C-alpha cells in the first residue's frame, strides 16, 4: 500500500479471501488497456486479496474502482478526511462478490466502521 492509499476496511469471505476496501489518489492519464483517459482524483478501490504470513496475493483485473472526487493534486489531509458514501461501497462490494463468486462471512458488513 502506497502513501497515497488508505485501507478503510477488510471484509472476510467464506472462501478465505479478504475484500480490501481502499481510498486512494490516482494521477490519471491514458489507460492503455481500455483506451480511455482516467481523470485525476480520489478513487474508491474494492479488491479481493489473499493474505498469508509474508505475502499478499491479488489476481489481475479482479477488483473495481470508482472516482469519488476529482482533484488537481494530492493532499494527505484530504485523503484522510474524505467521506465515503455507504451505498457506493455496498454496491461495489456486491459487484466484486458476484463477479468473483465470493460470499461475505455473516456480520462482516455490520462490523465495518465506515458503514
């Protein structure tokens, strides 16, 4: 995790994977995989990960990101105070769970402090 990214939650699943919910700053620019230009700003990332003792495993193209706020430059203070909409997080987590065929452990969403 870089200094321009902040993890706000880890949601456990029944398969042993963890859904990591992060907020971070992206410089934007051309995405050569899609051909689109990504705007510069703060994004919400929802990524399924597998944690072992000394290793974090992430499968390529398994997560999603959504622009929360456009910004011309990075501010650590803004990253720390950024408000996240509950419905957006829930929708992205549901999308990742459906896409990756994951089931969230009972009570995990209620345990998350941002929800």
